[in-house]
C-alpha cells in the first residue's frame, strides 16, 4: 500500500519511471541475466522492494534524485529473516553497512535512501 501511494504521488507530480518491485526470484533472475550479458542497469526514478536487488550488479548507475525503498523480504505480511539476510548479503558492502545501521531489512516498514545519499556510500551515479 505504501509503495502504491508513492506511485500515485509520482504520477501526479509528473515524475519519471517507477518500479515498486515484485517477486524476488523474478528480479534475481532478470538481474543475473543482465550481469551475465554485461548489460548496464540504470535504476528507475523510484526503485522499491525487489527492484533494489539490481544494486548487487557490477554495471549499475542511478541519478542523484533516484529513491530506493527497502524493507524485509516478507510473505503474508511477516518478515522472513533468512531471506532478508540473503537479500542483504547480495548487496555491496557499503549498502550492507547502511542497511544494518538503518534496519532497512528488519521490518515491513519502508526505509528509503536517495541516489545522492547512496552515492556517498556506493558511488555509482550515472555520468
């Protein structure tokens, strides 16, 4: 519901691309194939939930105004701690440290970070 509210707000504001996530398995397969082919992943203006898994790839960039929204991996509204830990461990070390500090994978509550702030940790701004 929170991601849907963000999507509506972005649409009304005339913002660009939105990806609220979906199946972790499907996103994992998609990003794995992109990595295998050496393709660059340019993050959408809003990247939430499973979409953020793209940050694990080597060839990634995002804009300073991109918003990334994280939460635990869940099923039926309950956090799956093991799956959340696996998701987090797939991320680059800097993002893992940020996630630990903010509790980004500890609950179903959204924890977001801008591309600008993420660049201070990760440094992959589109140039």
